[in-house]
């Protein structure tokens, strides 16, 4: 177990709806990243938050947004859901400025989102 | 932008034998990290092994070792004495750092089946 927890584990939404996914980072980790993993593919970077600010973004539209809270927990919000948003959403936490030998991202078990 | 390529979508190996999974990457960065992650059916990404690009020595972790060829941009994973529990998807990943941020770029994955 990595100490990163995500909720819910599964979710079904209708096209056009909005969804919020949640992540609790590993204790002491101040950086959280979100990844989208479509079926049969590798994860793709959505964005990263550091100290409650977005600190990097992948090739995802603005309807994908996030929040990071003072306790370093995080949310991923997706508006106007599309069928192609169906995927496993993974949260990963890491420690900013970690010593080189400790550089690592710890993943949660993911939220499986199905858009119908 | 970084790209990571895993050319073997599926592989199988007999229990107790050795298997090598291939990974190549492309980047203009000079300082980076490379990882192999395992994703079993439980969906959680589990770190298998890590390699710092500035280190010439290949990383080893028990039955897992890598062959890191920086000039060739190659990063293969060798699993010795394969066990049934090694059955999973394996992802090669490249980590780029910027300031306080980091981002993983994943390959498409290799599905490994260990046969009894």
C-alpha cells in the first residue's frame, strides 16, 4: 500500500454531467498529479498541483480542472462529460525537492469512470 | 516533449525463467529519471525499479534489474526467476523535473503472463 487513497473506486455518469474525483496524498507529500488511463493504454498526465497552485498541465482541455487543499488532499473535476472521458483516473503524490535517490511518485488505486 | 515506446504489447514466460521487457525513449533532457511500474488487476501502479540518468550503474532490486543505455535511449527490464505473481501490465516511464514539479510520461505497456 502506498498511502494514497482515491474515492470513489467506481463511478457511472451520463454524458454532459459533471464529476468530482478525490485523492488523499501520502503523508508529508506536497505535490499531487492526476493521470488519465484509457483502457489498454498507458496513463497520460493531466495536471499537477503544488502548494494549492497548478504547477504543470498536459494536453487536456479546460473542462478538466483541479484543486489542492491545505492538507494536500486534491480533487479532479471534469465538466461536460464526454464518452471519451471514460477511463481510469489515477492520482499520484510526491515530495517536492526530494533527494535524488528518493524521487518517486506514489499512486492510488484509481477511480474507474464510465460515461454513458 | 518526451516519448516512451514499449514495442512488446504482450509477452509470456515460464515460471522460474528469465524475461526481458524492452523500452526506448526520446528526450532532449539531460537530467531525468526512468521507472518501471507494475500494474496488476488491482489497478494500483507499483514501482518496480528506478534509474537516475546521471548514474551509469544499472539499478537492481532483488529479481529485477535494468539495462540502461543512455546514448541509445534504451531502458530494458529483466525479471529473473519469474513468479506467478509477476503476471501484470508493466509500464516504462520517464520523469521530467521542473522547479518544484515533475511529470511522468508512460509507454503503452507490456502485458506479461507468467505460466506455471
